[in-house]
C-alpha cells in the first residue's frame, strides 16, 4: 500500500508507492502513461517510438521514460525487441505494470546478462497504479530490490507566474 509523504517545501506532496519487483534495478525518468497495452514487437520501432497505428499514444517515444502501462500485449518476440532497445539506449528507463509479464521480464533479463544494462520492472496494486497515473508529470524514481520495490513520484515543479 502506498503512503503520502511531504518533502517540507512549497511543492505538492511526493507519493511513495510500494510494489512487487518483477526484475530488479534502479531508474529515474519522467513517466509516459499509456492508456492501452503495448506490444514491443510491431508496436514500437528500434528508435523507441510507438508505431502501432491503433495505439492511443502512437508517435510517443518510450526512450528514457518510466513506461507506465496496464499490461503488455503479446508476441513472444517483444522480449528481443525490448532487449535490443535497452542495448541501443532507445528503451524505457523502467516499466510499471498492473500484472507481471514473463515476456518483458525475459527481455530485461537478456539485456542485463548480455549487455549489462538493467531495466527495472515493477507491478503495482490497482489503487497505487491509479495514484501513479494521476500524479502528474513529475519525475518517477524506481528502486526495485530483490523482494519489493518503491516507486517515488516527485511533485512536478511549480512555475512562478
């Protein structure tokens, strides 16, 4: 279950959510929240752009982002596409899902074993997933340890005006 903490500054509260580690690692990036499942095989290209013509976020780029998606959508070949994106630096910084996905975990494992690059993958409970999606555009930090993960959502910086 997530908790809300305050950083003591004039900014809004920071959300600290607890989830389950699917693949360990650490990452920070701005979130890219997808409205629909995504297949990396045929759904993204090797530059990290979503190219699936039916996907609501077609044209968005996953590179360096904390990719927040309800779940993946098939093809076992997604693991090889994801591993290649991680190797070439065009993959996401981390994945946050509502359910574990063995195909994406395999892609992350291959990238870690062959290329030394880690892609943390975290599963959040539905309520915490919804909180993450509603949190806004501030940076997200993933710390996926061997047993559990924390997802820290920083409040977006306020602009003076």
